[in-house]
C-alpha cells in the first residue's frame, strides 16, 4: 500500500462534549484509526493496527454495462492527492479518475484528522443506461467492503426496516453475516464494534439519502446509487461516511453530529416543538377512538367530550392527534381530498380548535390516483399518476395544503405511509433526484407555513433525509400501538433518531387495562399501562394517551407532566446501553434484556435514568457506564416498585435484576456533591427535568434549586442531606410559577420568591 493516513479519534471531537463524555462508556482515551490506499485504489481500514475492513470491487453501470475492477473493465486513469478544509474539518483527499468505457467516473477518499473518512462517487457528465432494474441492488459501488473473518472479533448493528430502523439486527461480523440490511427497506447505518467497546465504526449515507443504497453481493457489501435509477445527471454524486469513535451510542452520535453539522441542523432543535413538550391526546391506531366514536355521537362531539372529561379529572391535554379517519379517501384508500368530511366534523376543523383550544397534529397518507388536486383529474396541481398511486411535484402545492390547515389550528403535519408512497411510486426509484425533491418540498413548505413534521412508516432513508429539514422534529420509532403488544420497544431505534436530531415517537397508549365497548374486541387489554407511560415519558417524543371518556388513570398520565401539560422529560432519549448489543452479537459479556439509559443535564450537574424491561439475567451497571467519571459516588432510587435511595459507586454498581414488563425497573441516579444529592419529584417518571428545575446550587451551608411550574401547583422535591438522611420538602408555586427551594443541612426548608 503506497498511501497511508494515520490519525487518532478522541471522545468529544466535534460534539457537545458533555453528551459524548457520558456516552463513551469504558472507552480508551484514544485509539488509532488508519486508512491504507493502494496504487490500484484498493483500500483498508485499520483500528489499532488490526484490519477491520478491506475493499471489495469498485464498479459503475453505464450504457447497460457494468464496468468493474473485478474483471478490469473499469480502468484506473490516475490518482491525485490534495489537502483541504470543509464543514467536516481538515482532510487529505485522494481522488481517482476511472474510465467506464468512454465515460469518465470519479471517486474520492477524504481522510479527516479526527477519526472519519468520506468515500465519494462523482458523475462529471450525464450517465444513461445506468439501471440494473433492481431497487434492492446498486448500480455503482464505492466503497465496497469484503465480508470476511476479521483479525479481531467484531459485532455489527444494522439499522434497517421501517419506523426509524426498528427492524435493526445485531450479529457477528464475518464471512457468514446474514442479517445485514440492504435495498429499499434495509439500507441504513451499519455499526461495527469490538467486544471491548473501545472502538466502533459507523458506515452510512452522507448525501442523497433518498436514492443511496447498500447491497450485499458476491461476498461484499457495496454502497452507491440505487440500482433502479435509469440515468444520472451531470455533477451528481453520493457519499458514504465512516465515523470512528469509542462505544456504540457515542459512535452513532459522532456520525450523526457530522451529518447535522454538514446540513446545518441542531440536534435538539426539536425541543422547540409544542407537541414534543406538551401532553397530547391521540386517536391513532390502537386508540379507543380510532375509527370509533362515542355511541350516537359524531367525531366532533366525541372529541369535545374528551376535552370536557379531561378537564373534569385534571388531565391537561394541550393538543390532539387526528388520524386518518377525518378526510376523504379515493382509489386504493389513498387521499382524494385532504379536508374534513362534514359527517366527521360538521362545523370544520377550526370549530374544534376554537371549542377545545386544542391545536392539532393532522395525519396524511399516500395520494389516490383520482385525487382532485391533480391536473389529470381537473385539479390545479402537477402530479405524477402511477399505476396505483399519485405524487405531487409542485412546491406550491404543499404551501397551499399545509397553509390552509395551519389556519384551522394545525401545528404538526404527520406524513404517514412514507414507505408505501416510496415503494409504489416507480418514478421515485428510477429518478436520481425526484425522491429528494419530494421530501424537500414537504419539509420546506412546513417550515414556510410554520408547522412541524412527523415522519411515520418511514424507511431509514427518510429518517436520514430529515437532517436537511429542520421542520422534521420527530418520527415514529416503533410499529403501531395495540393494547398489550410489544411496540413499546424503541431502545434501539431511539439511538438512530437521537443521532440525526429528531425525537423518537412511541405512539399512544391506554392508561387503564380495560376499556369497555372497544371495537378491537372484548378481550382487548393493556396489562402494562405503567410501563407504557414510563417509556413514553423517557422517549423525549410525543406523550399522548388514547383512553375512552371515563376510562383514564389521571394520576398515571400526570406522571409525565406539570399541571399545565408541560412534559417532564430527560434531556436525551432513553436508548439501549452498549452492553445490550455486545450480548446480542457475542452471546456473552453483556446485558441480557432491554436496559436503556437517558440523561438530564444541568450546568455542573447530571442525572441519569435507567429503565430495565424483560431482563433475563442480572446485570450490574458501572459508574462509567452510567455516564459519570470513575470514582464518582451516586445516589439511586427506583420509581416503579420501590423508593429507597442507595449509594452506587465503583464497589457497588447499579444492580439490575431479572424482571418482566409489570415489574420493570426505573432508576433515577444522581451525583452526590458534598453529601448533597437531588432526587427530584417522587411523583414523576423523569424526576429531575430541565423543564422543572434550574439554578442548582450545592453549598456546605445549603442546597437550593429554582422550581418552575404553574401557579398554585405544589411540587415535592427529594433531597439527600450531607448527613445521609433524606427529606422531601414541598413548595406551592406563586402566580408567576417560579420559586426557589432552599434546604439547610438539618433538613429545614423554605420556599423563597425569586
């Protein structure tokens, strides 16, 4: 190998240092990451001197013929090197020019100084006859990595499937790896990790996400343009990012941070979304009022009835999700007119908003071939009409569609059936640019009219496309809810959502086990309402119960929020700990079951949350795994079945016992500072939330914290005193909703106005 680029990666590079610090679990301070490039433009990726990945064939299809290095038909013209700087940092670039017949094609390897490599494909001129007539394959390949037995044992996590990669698969990386995602549904970030977790590589799309594909073929995994694309315009390109970092979650965050920085989106921009910070009510699939109303009432009166009932029992719903039952449908159950039917809302959506004061999250699905918006059907707008589905192609259409509904109270546009629209619209798969244009038109229109977007039934490619669209704030991260099913499990998909700066949505839940009269049948039951509620709260996504009138558990629902419906959540979503994937990949040495970790961050203070569900073997979580520096002593309290605080330290890690769903464990773990510790609100799932607390001060003579909420709301706060005793003083908030709690070492407390 003639070219060799060596660097080191460090926890914290190009990231919010506190986030990376708490995620770099048990990681070495640094590790070496090398890229070796041969004179034939073959390449190897090495970590600590061990070869992790070795190049497979490079190829491109043009004029109906595949030109490949495997048989020499793709001819290398030259290699040039240069240095530069872009939004991702300083790099050394190695550029190769190839001849595919008479056509020039270019590839590049940009090696950055902080542990990342970008592989690029560039089409300098128009390429015709590119299709391989298979959307599960690629028409071009660079990079390509051989599936071979590595020199050190490696595991992999392959994000794939719908609903934010909720079909993710974990296994061992070797020549027989069979669970790696590919094609339309399976393309998504691929994480390779060592059993020690000191090093991981994340490989995933870095541009043109909607038409980027990965495919396993002839013993290699190749990354490039989707194989169904018929032609490629001049100056088109696709890029693949390889990010090195310690740990799995850390590596995903570092990879996501590089994407977000390139496209100018902030990871936590979604926290400005009203629907992600306030309690909602849902009528989605699984909800009591999903295609069902109160007997003898229409939907308008039923929703008004829900509002009256919620107010009467003290449930502070602040908005409502209206699912697919409210608008007109046409051929193949697609949307014909996205307006409220008069039998559903006789007085219209705006009337519902005015009566309830609930803004709306409005559901939409794929477009029917007989939609009245299309010019082909006498409408105003340009549409593509395919065999069984239609697709709008004018940006102004989306402005009008969303703008009209914004006037009726819509604050969030939910685009459901994204997979169906993409999979059935052939032009989205044969054009190099149409799919991105479709997504950009929606997202940019949402931003212009002042609403946010939720993605639902998304392929991973839709999730990645969100990095270009700040209006996309959240995505469904598991399948549709049905009382008693397993769609609560979003610990892995939440990691992908967190990486690309959107909140994971769990969907709705019933807060009581049985709700009579449901159209789902008399045996329908939700046995794990507490778990559903806790998972929703820790997701940082929407929290939206879906009970019948008279069927709610108000005290359980209110564990998620303040008295005005403001959600009390962690700063980061609960995601599966790295040891979970170690166990799945290697069969030992990790955590057997769903153990997720979330965090609340304050200036100079940090609280962790651990939720454990369906754990089949005991596991002990170290101080470092919890995200605290080695040697820190912590205070833990369990919130589901017990509430007795105890110390966690190097000698006494946090014990996770065998459990199921009913007896799940939820620990609040707080740092002890000078003997003091803040354990927060005993009546809430996220006991120490940024929405509630600020201005935390630990002093030898006192502890103080600012509490925010609603006038006349009483807030109880758990505090450990320097003596080791515990106290739970309460403050009733004044008219301005803010007060300072001060506690002295003897446990005497006072509530001071600000």
